[in-house]
């Protein structure tokens, strides 16, 4: 399996876990670049594995998504410490339905939060 960097969007060998170009953690799901001005945050996953699963589920459903990792901010908000899943504005409703179904099916926990 190939790994992808969410920051530089390059593809790397499966044996790597950190991007050699920018020291970002590599993900199994393909990275896509989503313009933040044309996107919406959909879900704050409780951990990295759950976030990767959601991106994979959405990818299988034909929905491009991107993970934004936790940031430390001066003003804490709901997404601090969580992995935020972002999709294009036109895909938000469809993505929410897929994530809800994954929760019902037990494929992901109910620990995440819809945004």
C-alpha cells in the first residue's frame, strides 16, 4: 500500500511513516487538496485511526475529503485535539449521511462530533 502526505500531497513507500520533505505523518488514504474557501468541516474524529477510516469510507463513496490534524490555539474550540474531516461544500450533506451510517454500523465510534 502507498502512503500519502496531507501537506505536500506526495506519495511515498509504505515503509515510511513520516514525510521526508516536511516531517508530516503519512496516511494510507490518498491525500487530496481541498480549497479551504470552498470547503466545510464536517466531522471531528476522536483519533487519527478513526479519521483515516472516515476518509477511506468517503473515498469509496466518491467523496473527496481531507484530514486536518489537531492544532493548539489560543482560543480552544470543539475541534481542538481532534482530527477534522473537511469536504467540498457540495459534498457536505452526502458526507454527513455516510459518516452517520458508519456510526450506526459500528464501523466508527460515537466519540467524534459533527461540526
